[in-house]
């Protein structure tokens, strides 16, 4: 079966612009979570959605937002881009609600954002 | 604040050696994940643990909930095991916290 699909894989933006990243989960998975990975900070949790509701949110400014659609696909948006937003953005999907804890994650290949 | 510490940060070993990577965390958790990331970025989930021990092929993961510690072992290591191994925990208590990650262990297995 198809894995987690993230688009676009690579993109270059300039400061002040906005960007939207997409994540299509594995069929049947209803939970999608997003992560930012940078060389300096490593992996950091952004937010988590289940059944179109944001269940958890990491410690990121309000410029970072997301949503989940009825087909479980998710998008994240970053507005007013800063140089420090350059990162690999990863999403992961799982079958059950995040609160259950025991959820195996399947990661997408990531979207690599460069802000100039 | 939930903190996850991994050791060692870097490890170089010879093919065939037994490898141990450690992970310590500071809060109660509902689950601990071991992840593998190869150059190029793709992350694979190796194990998810809430207690005890799991084994998959040459990989073994253990967790001690009372001591807030987990280990990932690789037996008969091979150059293809070279990757970054990342520990991640989900706090318990039903709060609004997602995963907290360790900084990763860079493993190089030389032939």
C-alpha cells in the first residue's frame, strides 16, 4: 500500500513569503503529525491532528498553522517566512488518536524548505 | 519540561560489533519510539515501546519505566546499519504534548 506522501519535496522561498506543505497519510490512518528538523535543534514537534481536530501543538509561533481535511490529508502553512524557517518538514501518520500513546508512526520523506 | 538525552552522540564501530545506544527521559511517558534516519532524510520507525523488550531481526529495544531509560541494541552490526538513531517519547497524562526527541546518535559501522 502507498506510504505517506509529502509535497512538494523541495522548495525555495524568500523572506516574507508564505508556504503551504501537504501530507497525504496512509489509507486508513486518521492521525497526522508534523515535525521540523534543523541541524541546530534536531527534530521538534509542530502539531498533531486527528479527525480534523488539532489535538496537540508544539512551541512554535502563530506563523505556523495547519489543518486536516475530512479525507485525513493535512496541510501546514508558514506565513511571513524567516531565514530560520529553513528546515526539513516531516509529517507522520498513524491509525489511532494520539492520546492513546501506543501509535506506530509512518513518516513521509519530508519537504525541504530553503528560505533566502 | 520534558527532556530526552541520548548517548553516545557519535559512535564508530567495526562490522560485527554489538552496539548499544541509550536514551534517558525526565517525565512519565505513555510510549517511547526508536527511529532510524539515513542520509537524505527519510525516517523509519524501528520500535514503539511502553514496557519490556521488543526484538526485530538484529535489533533489540528495551525500556525500564521506573528508571526512565531505554536502550537500543544492534547485534552483528553491518555497514548498512550506519544511520542516525533517534529516541522520542510521548508524555503520559493525556495532556496536549506531542513527541519530544533526543538529539540522535550518529552511528558509523566500518567494514
